[in-house]
């Protein structure tokens, strides 16, 4: 299958593109290169032919000849979404719907969108399957909901649309992010001895490894179109829902001589949701997640020990997406609209 992967040089994209290639698919990437200075621990691996372009600027000709688009590109978390809510809507929502419409016009057969369990937002302790009401509490979550609402009506017999609502990601990637909860907690513990919680520890989060997310995308790409067309799936493992304090306790067990510490202003977090992932497991017998909390924490810790990471380095402009974009804006590389002003190194 000829697949275009947007955001192929990002945190998940570097893993997913490689997986698709290993299964015999022809992969081309499309990426604006925002995070090319954020590589962790060596090269990205096997090269993927790519198009350097902002998803807002994709043209019809860019999409000709592809059988599927896996759309990963976008502003990737709540802090980025809060930086400029209007811009978050422009990139995550309107550019996504525009891309899907162009894909349909270009004759692309499948459009697989990377959505998020953040769509469920403030949902308390209740279990949520794919029929649950949306209740996003951040511009990021709102933009993902709006994108789903915009692209699902495009589905028909010739254009297969599927949305994958991933749980909170974790795991090691050449473009690792330390602004994700488990990655962040392990990095704090490894470099300072503290498992640092910024909430009171009560909110629920589902978590899932990026390799398992990538496997879910592969299963959808290779499934019969009539099975997945117009469908949404929670991507994760039902048993891998944890309160934040439970995540912290496992990290303490994994990282020697570490302890839990709460931020001085730690309090409840409105973002609280538990997701049921039964549907994806029942639909795809080949979807066999390999990772769990403890195994993931051990992977992150072992990688940090092997490569090295300075105290607080993980929250600077190299590995925190929002800090990186602020750094590039401050250097004049990016404008406030996150478009490039200059391409030279900084």
C-alpha cells in the first residue's frame, strides 16, 4: 500500500513509519520539520522519502497516487493548545478537515486520523467507550473533537475514514517527548531523585506505548474498509488506566533512590477520564499490545541511563514541545503563526 504519513518525523511518526515499512508498505512522509533539533539518542533510522511542508499548505498534487493517509501531524498536547487556541483550531481542526477533503478529491481510499482520548476531558471515574459523550476541557481536546465532527461525514463507499483516539502516549522514540506524564515522571526521578507530581494524584489517565499505538494504525490500514469505515476506536488497554499517584508509585519502584513529591500548588485536575478499549481488541485479533506501565517505565529509565540526561534538561527547549516552539519563535526562526521565517540553524 502507498501510504502518506503526516508528522512522520515526530514522536509517534518516527516509530509508525518504520513499522509500516517493515510490513512491506511504501511510505512517504510529510512534515514541516518543527522538531528536527529534538533528536534523542542517535539518528532516526531508515530514511523515509518525504515532503517538507506545513499541513496547512498541502496541495491536491501532493496527495496524488496514495492509497492511504495516516494523519499524525498537529499541535500535540494541552500546553501547546493553550499557547494560541485559535492557532490550535486552525492546525488541528481546520487543516485536518481540509486535508481530508483534498484526499477524497485526489482519490485516496483511506484516511486514518490520530485523535485523542482527551476528547472525553472531564469525565470523572466512569468507564468510557467510543459511544461516550465528549467533554473536552482544553483547546487541544476541543480541536480533536471538531476535527472528528468535520471528517466523519466525508466517509462513503470510496473514502474510508477512521479515527483512533489514543490514550496518553509514553515510550522511547528518536523524537522523544518528556512533556508526557510517564516519560516526565521517569525523567524527574532519574535526574533528581524526585517523582514530581503537579496534581494531587487523583486524576485518572489511560496510558499506551507508542509502539502499540503504531500497531493499532497498522491494523486499521490493513483491515477491510467496510470493517473500519466511519468507526472510532479507543487505543490502549483497558487495564492500563491509572490514577496519577499509581503511576508515581510504580516509577519509584523502578528508579532507585527516588521518592514522590507533590508540587506546592498541586490540586485536582479537571482532565480525568478512564477509557474502555474493548472495541479495538474485539475488532482486531492481531492487535496484541506488548507494553504495560512497569515495562514502559523500565524502558524509559534504562534509555535515560544509557544515553544520559541532565537535571532539568528534559523540560527545556529540546524535549518539551512548547518550550521548543517558544525558543524557535524567540530566535525568529518561526513566526507567531508557527510558519518558518528562516531555515538556518540556531
